[in-house]
C-alpha cells in the first residue's frame, strides 16, 4: 500500500512488556522486584518484557497492582499487539 508515493506500513503497536519495562525503569525497580511482588518467576517476567509469552488477565492484575497502572490498559495493549501479528500472518498467507 502506498501513501503519497511512499511505502506505507501501519505502526506496530507496543507490547505490554514495553510499558512494564518503562515503568520499572522509571521507578528504579528490577525484574526480580516485580517477580517478588507478583509471585511470578524472574524468567516469566523476563519473557513478558520481551514479548515471548502472552500477558494473561491474572498476571495483568498482579503487575498492575505492583506498578500502580491499569490492568485494562495492559490487556488492551496485548490484544492490539496480538491482532497486529495475526493480521500480518494472514497477509503473509494471502501473498503466498
């Protein structure tokens, strides 16, 4: 798709992990701190921050409580992120 003669790509939505990472940094907290506050393993927190695992509602609530952010916002970010990649996979299949 082009827009004014230039190649156009829709923006990739941010993953909830990006917001979580930014909030941890702002507060001077570590992944280990978040793991301790939420009852998750450090490995799971790391995988969330890098987008290797999907954020679930119970985990969103735990993280939101620890970081004082909206669980709804985190879940909506996850949905937008998942939809973007689902559309990309579908587009790839249609091109093949």
